[in-house]
C-alpha cells in the first residue's frame, strides 16, 4: 500500500520559486481559474484530475494550488500515491498576493 508523501509550502515560498519556471497546476474549476490565476499556472480541475495528469512528467515537481488549500491537498494526496512529485500550496489563492492573470 502506498502512502501519500508530499510537502506543503506557503505562497511566499512559491513566489521565490517563480524564477525557476515551476509547473503550477491550479486544481480549481474552470470558472474559478478564469476569474484570476497565477500567470504561469495551468488549469487542471480536481474533478478532472484523472483525465489530465498524463500531460505532465512524473519526476518534475508540480505545485498544486486551489482557492484555500483544501482541494490542492486532496489532489496532492491522490497524485503522490500515484508516484507524482507534488507540492501543496497552503492557503491557496486566498493567500496569494502576487500577480494574477484573468
């Protein structure tokens, strides 16, 4: 049995990583993403996670974000059990005070 193994970081820690062009995956629903998201983030709603993960490489870290951190934590549990290298962003977009793209 595989156990979920992932770490969590704050939005400030994520900002420090932006110069490295990290893979940021926004797991909110499409309408939430369209209302405003981190400019480099790609949309992959939690409700569609099983259908879209194949487009990302397993070894590279994915930084998962949602509105508050709850859905991204669920996504991190699911993906880490499947062997993906994921990092949950605590506080989500509610805690993000960086640039937002609409």
